[in-house]
């Protein structure tokens, strides 16, 4: 699934499914900025989200038994 990751001063603050949603989120953060000299830098990175499951505990225990 493609996602747009939102960064504020190099720290991830959120993600969105569509670019327009990411831009809207950035505009909301920018509206909260009060001091003109302390404005944050925002960026968007588009990428694929992939979930990596943990290895099964059963398989790990079998490997231990085979090694003994």
C-alpha cells in the first residue's frame, strides 16, 4: 500500500493515504506555528508500507532441537 509520510524538522509526525491528505495535515501544523523565526520545515516522502511479521516461535524451537 502506498503511503505519504509527513516529516516535521526531520521527525515523522504522521502518514496519509493520499498526497492531498498529507498536504492538508501539513497546512494544519503550519497554522499552529506562531513565531515567524521558529517555523518548522515540512517534507513528504512517498513509499510502500510493508509489514514484517515476527518469525514463528515453533520453527525456532525446532531448529534448536535439530542442533542438539
